[in-house]
C-alpha cells in the first residue's frame, strides 16, 4: 500500500501545477501548501491501540490487539469498517483508513476516513467470545466513537451481528445519548438499511457494467479517436461476450457474481469463482444461483469436491484456488483480500479488465506493470464504495427515523455511483493516467480545497 502514498504525492503535484487550482495561492505559498498537504494526507490524525482483555470459555484470559485509526475528519466524522483478521496490523489499518478518506471524498460523502481492526481469526472463537470481543472493543474505544465523531461499519470478518452488539454496548455506556447512528451496517430490525448487505457487491458490478455498457457504448466515437490506451482496451471488449472470474465468494463476491449472472445488458458469463479453499470452473458459465444457495446452506463455503457438486446438480470442475487469477478470461473481479496480484504472478495475468472489490488487492509494482500493459483497472475507491454509500443512507435514515424501501436504496446507490463515474470517466479516457490516478486526483483536489477553506494549509 506504499503505492497510495506515491499516487497521493503525484496527484498533489499535478493539481498544484494547475494554476486554476486555488488561484489565490502564489508560487511560494503553493510550495508550502503542497508540503502541508502531503503531511496531512500521508499521516493519520490519531492512532488508537489497545489490548482487549478477553476471558475465553475455557477459562484462559487473552489480550487481543485492537486498533482504531482516524485518518482525516476534514469532510465530516471519521467513517470506515472494523476488520477481524489475524493479519491485521497498525500499518495496514492506517493505510485502509487513508483509503477511506479518499473513497468518501471521491463519492462526495460527508465523512472523513477511519478504520478499525482486531487481530483475531473469528472462526477460532465461539459466539460468546466474539460477543465479548465486540463489547470490549467499544468499552476501550468508547470515548473516540459516536454518531458525529467516528462511525464504524462492517469490514472483512465482521457483519451485522457484530455491529448490533457494538451499538448495544455503545448505548449501555452512553445512556440517554443518541446511539443509533454510532454504527452502520446493522441488522434491519436494529435500525440498519435495507440493501446494505448487498450494497458493496452490487456497486462493484454496477461500476463495471456502467462503464462498459453505458459509458463506452455511448461514447464510442470519441473514444475510438483518442490515443488513450485504456479507451482501446474498453472498446475492444465492449461488444463481446466476456468471460469473468471472481476471486472470493463471500458477501461481496457472491453478490457481484449474481449481478453478473443476472445482467442482461452485457453478454457475459461467470466462468470461475473461488473461496479460501477451492476454485470452481465451467467454461460455459457457472450456475451462480445454485452456488449461492449452496454457500447459504454450508457456512459460506463453496462445494469442494466433484462428488459434492454432482450431489447438488452443479456442473463445474474443481481446481486450484490460486489458479483463478491467471485464467484466460477477460475480466477479473478481486473480492478477497489485499496484495493478491503481486510481482510473482503479475506477468501471468491474462485479463484485460480488473475490478477491485477488495481494498488494495494489487501491489504497487503489479499495478504499475499491468497499467503499462494497458490493463484497465477499476480501483477500489471507485468500485467498492457501495458499502459506505449505503452506510451513509443508513446514517441519514437513522437521523430522520424515516426508512427507504430496498428499491429506493439501490436507485440512490446507482445514481450516486453513476454521478461519480460521469465526473471521472471523461477525464480518464482523455488523460494518459490510469483510472486510479484520476480518482486520486479528484479526491485530493476536493480534500485540498476544503482544507484550504478551513484554513488548514499554512
Ligand atoms: N468497510 C467498508 C469499506 O471499506 C464499508 C465502510 C463503511 O460502511 O463505513 O468501504
């Protein structure tokens, strides 16, 4: 995630050289403002760390490392998920918090950026222990959290159950104070929003569909006339039946797969999906509804043997999980964890379109290598913002105590993402920069303008 830093600095340089940007900044103060911005954006406002003291059911007491990093509150309260994963560490959480600042600014949400993490593998803990971990998290960090301070949400390894527990504990600690909007991604009965669970996966597929089906087709003529290599990658794939492979079949990957399966606008087929155990492949397209049903009945896991597949009447070959990334497909949707495409597999990637559902799934080196080859990468901050966008709608609904229907939520979600893409895509297809860089330029420009107006650039 060092790449973030490089791109932030490059983006700032580009906008600072543009005289139309903050024209009242004269050359000397511009240099100073640039340094000030690099410092502000590259470091978090606060890093909170604690060791949660948890009594396990077998009587042992463990101390579990936990973090909440508050990167920036320039645009509004800190906002971002809490991840439960054994590889969580301070640097990772800080980078993810920074990504949230950029993501929220890109989509014009009234939030800053934050992220939390607990160093555990949730599968190794009982429900009772997880409940205790959630309560302890809120007890340790309760001073810094709150509906107008810092609003966590689900991330890898957490979901509505954990958000419900956490909100419940926040309410206990702050009796008589507003608590409903202290967490988003809650269950519906507990004040959550319809559509929040599907929002990230739906948004990921929507960005891809909107770019390829609507934008590229409507702008075929001028895209064909530009020198831009990414425009040619998009055009080359716009009228074809596309083969899609999806890494990860959890809440994100399975919803994105179902959207792709059901989408009639684009002639595509999902030929491969994978989870932590296996990859399933069918050249003619997988039975995604069948697989979604199977995972619902089997604790989230995909069928892992030919026998199991036959038994459920699903036609697919079982293959090595990691081979999914290097399959001969047109589109890769990365919906698992970070750093999945790296310097050891980047040369074998065959897909020309990659959509980042997970945060940071491509390393800096691989990102550069693929972009140089003309691979069109739809970056995380653009593609996977559906979750935080619907978190925002949940937060607004909680304040107004008025609730939207599921159709209204999805309509607002798609309109929002379309609005962002209509701002970004024309510039992207005219500039030589990769899409990630364009998104960063847009976010950094917005953040810099607000920081300047708030008198923070000195
Ligand atoms: N964890 C999600 C993300 O990375 C959602 C954050 C939120 O809803 O606040 O965008």
